[in-house]
């Protein structure tokens, strides 16, 4: 099952969300603040992140910006959970937004939507790679020997720049 990282400083909310996720078969990991959330996201590469906005250490917006700057975490679906900062969350163009308090149904719907979007995006990438694998050899038969030709050219070019005295 997918792994979901929950970054939430309120113990009761974090534990409740983790229990709900586990009851639906998700692997759920909790972080009590933004700094711990970043460390866990980088170490464990979850399939999705649910993050509060207002937290000590680093707020949810800072967590989002930092994780988007790392190639390994940049494409992880990120859903903000916020009671008051909805406009700013929307401006940042995260993958999803939940207004606190939200129902379990709303949370699971948002999670399902983002996981399905990620699955489709991954499938599209695989399809494009397959298409390219078939098109490149057909359109450029000499590409197979291109590396050898470039090395030979570089050797010849290096020899032609030698000054003989």
C-alpha cells in the first residue's frame, strides 16, 4: 500500500489521521514538525504528504518549498491541511488542499485523487519512454555508433591542434 507522511504538530490530530490511514491499509508515518517532516520525506520518499500549515520549526509552506527543491521529493503529491491559510496554500499550487476540520471522507477523496493522478503521470512517462525507444532507432539508424564517432572526432581534433616545432 502507499506510504503517506503526515506532518502535523497537534498530537491528537496527527495520531487520529495516522490511525485513519492505517485502518484503510496505508503505511502511515507521522512527523511532529516541519523539520522532522523534511527529514522523513527525504529518507523515506513517501507516495503522498499531508501537511499542516501553521507549525513550529518550519511551517507547511516552507516544507513545501524545500521538498519541491529536491529532485527526489519534488514530484511527491503534497496536500495542505489548514484552517486559516487557504489563500496562500492555493497560491503555492500544491497538489491539494483540505480545510480543517475536514471529514475522513474528504481526506480519503483528496488522497485517492492525488494517488490516481500520480499513477496516471507515471504511466504517461512510461508510455513516452516506450514511444521514444521505438522512434529514435527508426529515425536515426546511425545513432548507435554516434558515441564512437564523437570520440574519434575528438581524438582527431585534439591531434590537429598540436603545434609541431
